[in-house]
């Protein structure tokens, strides 16, 4: 069998779960070896009205796998008339990672799935951590990539289960400030999305930082 390549790369994805929302962030740099190819690569995919998938890993694998998941989640909704719940989508993604892991063409992809189930009366939010070895866990906060080494202690220190959207944004500011200070690689641009029962909102992070 072909060996799996390491997915611990310069990519960075970040997520935190509140009571009724999930805030996700990812860097926007596309790199090849030591070269920055572009700085406007969106590494998040909106699966449906209430779910967002953030991916890191090998460049070709991330795009191909994320688009494959996106189209299959959409197909399920067309065929059945209802969307997959966040838990069902997470288990579907985990199943596909596990299936390809046992083939000669495994995907070197790490994922964060954030979603809110509109069918759930409590409008509970969900954040799932998946890695290229097909492990799956629901977590209150998570990060992938080298940047995770600088951020997990901050998340552990300042996270509170009942944090508000503004609290989550402030927590993201702390994490990105630590990256700028400690990480040898400069990550200048980020995508940020907020998932609530009302849908998915794209946040202009440059405007947030200037406020």
C-alpha cells in the first residue's frame, strides 16, 4: 500500500462552539514547497444552509475531498427532501475517510465541521474534529495545522461553554495574535464564518480587526 504523507502543514483551521453557534476560521494561503502561490484560497465549504466544512492537508486532496463531500451532502438533501444533521454529516465524512484510508488512494485531509441543527428544538451547535486517520470527536474547540500548537493552550485557558459571539471573536483575536507573535510563518489573511440557526454568515475579519 502507498504510505500516507504527513498532513502537519502550514495550513491553519480553527473552530469554537458556543451554545447556539459555531465560529470557524482558516488561513487563505495556498503554498507549494517554500512558495506562496496565492493568498485568497478559501479552505471552507458550505455543505448546506447550516453547516460549514474547513479542511487542511495536501492541496489536491483537500479540494477533491471537500467537493466530493459537498456534492454528496447536497445529493442526499435532493433525494430525501431534508438535509443531513451535523452528526450525520460528520459520520458520513468519517466513513469516507475510513474507506479511502483502506484503499491505495487515501486522502491526506484534516477537517473541522461546524453546524447547527435547525430540526433540534434547542438549536444546539456542534463542532466535530476529524483527521486523516478517520478519527472523529465532537469537541468544544479545535484547531488543525502547525498553528494548533500555539493556540490550544489559549483555547483551554479562555474557553467557556456559554461564551457569546463577541467572546468567540475576542478568543480568535487572542489566538491569531499569538500566531503573529510566535509562528515563524506569516499568515496574513483569514476566512471567518459564523454558523447559527439563521444560516451561515461570512465575517470580514479585516473590518473586525480595524473596529
